[in-house]
C-alpha cells in the first residue's frame, strides 16, 4: 500500500505531461491555421467536421478552448500536483 502513493503521483505527472503536450500542439495548430478538424461517430457513422475561424468564430473558439486550452491547463495542474507530492 505504501507503493501506491508514489506510483499514483508519478502517473499523474506522466498523464499531465501528455495532456500538456497534446493541448499545446492542438492550440498552436488551431491558432496558426485558423481551423479545427474534429472527427467523431454519430448514430454509428463517422463524421468529420472542420470549423474555420473566419466562418464560425464562436464555435472555433469554443473548440480551441475545450480541445486545446482546457487539456493544457488541467494537464499542467495535474503535473504540478504530482511533482509537488512526489517531492514532499
């Protein structure tokens, strides 16, 4: 049971770092190109959607916030917490 705490916080650092990387790449890509490409399934069919900043700015910024900035911020907080707990 004593091994659980360090392993948990090490995984928190690892997954937080991955979230920071993915969020940073997504945000940079969206801001430099001006579009967000998302694919998902709806009713069992694959849907590919491209949102362009010039045509739909509200939806573009919502996607950038939820898909790019939110993972970046939450990942940074998770990594910071994990490092803080591992040091102390």
